[in-house]
C-alpha cells in the first residue's frame, strides 16, 4: 500500500516529465475509480499547462495554469507508469504531454481517486479541511499541543489524520521504535523531551524512505516505467518473532484493528 514516501517519490517522478509541459491529450478509460471521475476532466485538462506538482498527506497535486488542481490518491494499489511499452487493462487514466510522454495511472483494485479542485479552494476541499499538519514540518511543541489531554494510545493518535496528516502504519511503528516509546502509551502523558525524540524519529524514517525512493528515480526507465515503489527494510515492522538488535524479540499486537510491531525491551 502506498505510503507518504511512495507518494512523494511519485510526485517527484511525475514532475520530471509534467512540470511546465502542456497536456495534449486526456483519456479516462473508465468512468470511476473509488468514486466517479469528474465529468469535465478532459475538457479542463486538455491544453492546460502544468505549473507545479506537490504532495499533501498521501495525495498528489498537479496544478495547471487554468487554476485547477488534479488531485490523485493511490488507494491500495495505484501507481503511475511513465511511457509504458503497452497499456494494460488496469491503466485507467492516461495523460499525454506535448513532448509525447504518456503517463498512465494504473490501479488494479480501484481504491484510488482522481478529483479536480480549484487550486485556491483546496484548503476548503472536504478531504483536506480537517487534515492536520504535514509530518515533515511537524514540531514537538505542536505535537504536544495536539496530544494534550488525550488518553488514547499514541500509536492510534499518530494514525489520526486530524492530528498529523499522511503518517501510515509502517512509519508510525518504526518511528515509535526509534523513539523508544511504547505504542500503547497514552498520547497526552508523553513528556516534551520524549516527543522531541519522536518528532526527530518521524522526520528520519520518512526522510530515509524518501531518499531511498529518490534513488530509484534515476533508473525509472525500467521496462514498466513504474513510479514510486522501492525496496525497504524495517527494524520492527512485519518482523514479529524476530530478534531486535537489543537481543529482545519483536512483538505484534492489534490496535484499532491494525497490527502494531514493537520491541517490549526498547519501548516503554
Ligand atoms: Zn529491542
């Protein structure tokens, strides 16, 4: 499942062929993904110039000179392909640039989405309105304020998009491990000192993954041109029963219906 670093890597990869280019052709090969595509997608994007690409939480944003932003979400299985040698049945949406690059949004499970939002209204757009701050820009003082009085487990609070936007299960597990914080600890009870370590850990795990993804972009002329997915290694995530480097054993518990991996010796 694509997490923030995959989305960031995808945005950077798309930017290389889309930024400052004109969209020559738009092809929606089905009417919907998770929800219906905007009916006027082709009309509003065809002939528009792409001015900027950005990421917000786990959404990719493609701004045009017509004041529109194409917002994509990769859902469970979505990814963009650049210049695929041939189109497959899961390539649902195709953009062709004035340089002849063909970009295909491939989404086998169709949990992804495409929306067209006026750029100056993005802040008021329903999915963005309640989003908390970006994890990479987050400071410990702000996190402390956001957790104040909260008795829920820190693991669950960090997954709450209203508190921090775009952090997923993998990176929450890894960041809590690096910060030495037990995933079940009540969010509001964690000292500022420990939250500083946590914020640093969040920045580090995301930054390292984005760097790893960036290094795969150099050779993105893979046969498939697939963007955004890269091999990763984790200290605790998906390592139940395996040794921690402290000599202890990684455990798995279920919180809010999802697996948490942690080391009971390192995390208090
Ligand atoms: Zn350990």
